[in-house]
C-alpha cells in the first residue's frame, strides 16, 4: 500500500504535538475569567494545530510528488544510458560524440522534469539527478572504452585473416605482421595475456594446417611430391599442428597415394588392353587376308591399303608384305593379363626356390596370388563387369533388351568391348551380361524354329564365330539347344539352311516326345556318336559336340524326310572327324580331310609368330625354331581346341612358347 512520504527522503522532520500547560483554577470570577481565557487559548491552539497539520500534509505530498518525479527521471536516465551503451557498442553512436551526446541528452531529460518538481524541493531533486547523470556518464565512458577494445579486437581479427592469406605466399612477413599487431594493439584489446596467447596459437595452428592442406592438394597427383610434403610436415614450421590435424593430413596423404597407384594401374591396364585390342584386330585382319590368299583370291589395292593401315605398328606389319607375295603368315599374340599374372607368379616362385624367401616375401606372393585368383573368378563369372571394375573398360555400353532388333543395334558396340575383354581373359567372352542372356533367350524362344535359326545366325554374324561360341556356352546351362545352335555361328547344311535349325527341331522333338530316343548302351545313337568322336576332343567340349550331333540326328528324323548317318550328323555338328598320326581330331567346318592336309602344309612361321615372344617353340625344355615347327606339323598329332583351332602334342606334352603357354595352330 502506498505511503505518503513524510519527508525523510529530503531530511525533513515533522512537528510533534505538545502538551498544553496545566491551569490551576482560581476562585469564582477569577475562575470563570480564567475559564473563558483558557477556552480562547484552546481554540487558538486548535487552529494552529490544524494549520500545522495542513502544512505538514502539503509538505509530505510535495515530497512524495518530488520523489516520484525523481525516481521516474532516474529510470529514464538509466534507460537512456543503456540505450546509448548499446548504440555505442553497435556503432550507431560515434565514440567521439558519445560524451557530448550524453551530456546533452541527460541535461534535456532533467530539465524536462524539473518544472513539475515543487519549488522548495527543486534544489535537492536537481542535485540528485545531476549526480545520477554523472554516474551514468561514467558508464557511457566505459561503453566507449569497450567499443574501443572491440575495435582493437576486430582489428586483430582482420590482421589474423589477412596474415593467414599472406602466409601461403610469405610466411615470414605474415608472422611479423601478427607479432607486431599483437605487440602494439594487444594491450588495448581488453584481453588478458592468456587470451591473446591463445589467439596467436590458434592462428599459427590454422595457418600451418591451411598451408599443409594446400601442399597436400597441390601434390595429390604425384606420390613423390606427397612424400616431400610428408617430410616437410616434420619440419619446425609445422610444429604447431595439433595431433588431430596432423593425423588428418597423414591419412589424406596415404589415401591420395593409394588412389594414385590404383589410377596408374588402371591407366596401364587400359593402355595394355587397347594395345592388345589393336593387336587382335591386326591379327583378325591378317587372318582374313591369309584366308583370301590361301584360296587363290587376289587382293585389291584398296584392300591391301586397308590391311596395311590395320596392322601398322603391330608385329603383323612385317608379315603383310610376305603375305602379299604369296607367303602368308599368321600370328596369334598370346600375352594376356591373366596369363601375365600367372607367369609372374610362376617366375617369382621359381626364383624364390633358388634365392630363398622370407615371411614378408611370402605375404606379398600370397597377396599377388589372391589378386590373380579373384581376377580369374570375376572374369569367369561376369567378364564385362570384371573388366569395368578393373578399369579395362571405362563403362559398359547400355543394351536395349526389349526386342531382338533393338538388341542387335547395340550389339556391335558391345561386341567391340567384349573383344577387348577377350584379349584380357585370353579366350572369347560373351558380349552379354547374365540378365541380358536370359532376356535374349526368352525373346528367341518365342519365335518359330526357322526364325530362331535366322536370329541366332544374325547374332553370330554380328559378333563373329568365337564370340558366338562364348555366348552359346553362356546360354547352354539354361537352354542347351539354343546354346549349341548359337555356337554353330550360322553354319549351313549342303542344302543351304542353317544347321542350327536341325538342332532346334531335334531338341523340340525330344522334349515333346514326338520321336523315340534310342538310349542303348553300345548301339544307341549317343553311344555311336561318342564312338565316332573317340579321342578327338575331351571334357565339356566333347559332351557339347555329342549333344549337338544327337539333336541333329533326331532333328533330321523328326522332319520325316529320311534319316542321316552318324558320321553325317557329326560332320554337321562339328565339321567331321579325321585321324592322323594315330589320333583323331575334329575338322574345321566345311574343310574336308584332304583339303585340311593341304592347308596345313601351306602354313608358314607367320602362322604362329604372334605367339612366340622369342621366336621359338618349346618341346618340353627343348627350343625349336618356328620354321622347323611349321615344317613338322604334317607329321604332328593335333588336339582339337575349337573350330579349326589346335594344339600340338609332342614328347608327352603340348608344344608351348617361352612363357609355358600352349601354341595354337589355326586352319580355316
């Protein structure tokens, strides 16, 4: 509850009531007179008392009013002081005008309220408010000082930022700039020595880290430069780096070095793959030209020009003139990445057997072997993807599998990529991924038999016989008939129709049980076909050829136009079987036995030159020149290794090159 001020705020004391003097009454008249006189005095005292009380009440009201005005004025001064402090620190009020502005503002504020203060109390209120304004004025001064300190700190921050950028170009000048700034401005920043020291330390850590990070980025593409950066980080200049940032830089350096090694290996692999692809293209062109020459066909000037351009820069370039002069030469370049990996492992282990080993060396050899085994596994499962993962292919061309026609459009480019990968693997690979093969099989299966054969022949014509066989092997596990048909690469019967048509008809007839299969152990169709092949081919290839001949046999039977002989079915399935030097072998498609011998005798050293790094073949450990090897081919035992592709058996083993790889002889 509000109290009426009694004047204590201004040092006043209120009048206290006094006891009236006692009157001793006299006798009768004197007593009456005294009584009348006393009554008048009482009235006078009452009037005086009331006057005093009214005066005291007025004075108390004036003091209360003055006190209220003063308190409000002081509150206004406080608010004005706070606002000015904020304005000074925020830059809205100039530091050099702050004192004058406060003096004017406080004077105006005080003057504005003094007119409402009772005149008797104005002096006291004026004094109190002036004192308050003076006190708050010192606060304004402190705000100016704090603003000055803030400006100094901002200047130090700006110096640190400028010097931080300068440090990359001129470390010594940047260090001097910071030292001078903190020496001259630090004492006026409002910061203690510990805070100033921490600012400088943080700057040293940041600038050293920024420079180190820049050095790492500049050197990131060269491992030698990264090693120099690592050495530099151990110098006195970078002693202020924190352990965490030093570890960060070290980790980044190691990551860049690893990436550089991987990118270099990928680039090398791509370059080697491209060189191998060029060599393989040259070999293909040379083989085609050789086929023309061997069949007595003349080579046009344009064809010779194109052939020369294709084989330029390859080992086949030297053989072309001889080929053109009716002395053809074939070459098959056998150095492939997987084979090279295997050879390195073999040579390394052979060397260690002579020089000795150690746990560290064994660890490295085992790691190399692990890489090789994984590569073999990946290339076996998905060749194109394995090549892409290792940087041999930058990307795999997309293939539209919505229809056979759309697939054919992209198959040409995909076949080129598969051609490159075939050089890496050392054997033809399929141009399709697993999921694409499944879709392709579904599309072909939906066609009538004649259209199936035509579609398969079109694919085989696009990708070539070797790649078609690889694609056929990829399809065979889920659809043997399609796989075998595609592997026939569009070969035809004497009547001009695709051999694959008989395979597909036979497969369908067996599946529909439209004909009865003869499964007798010795006299049955399969048994007689197997006997016809004998030891001409082995392994899975033998089973595939037997299945192909079997389906052809039953396909011919299903047509109702007359049966086909077992040798006839075998001839359609694989080209036929012949025997030389006590061993059976499979003839190339369309090449009779007598013509095969002529073609074999026409081969020269050029036929194997591309497979011989040192120009020699090896029978066991015994070297033999390529010329002598070719001269002895008519007397050699041949082992079938594909359509028209053979290895040579000698001395209980196979004839190899200096790398231990089998030497292949091709007769087309």
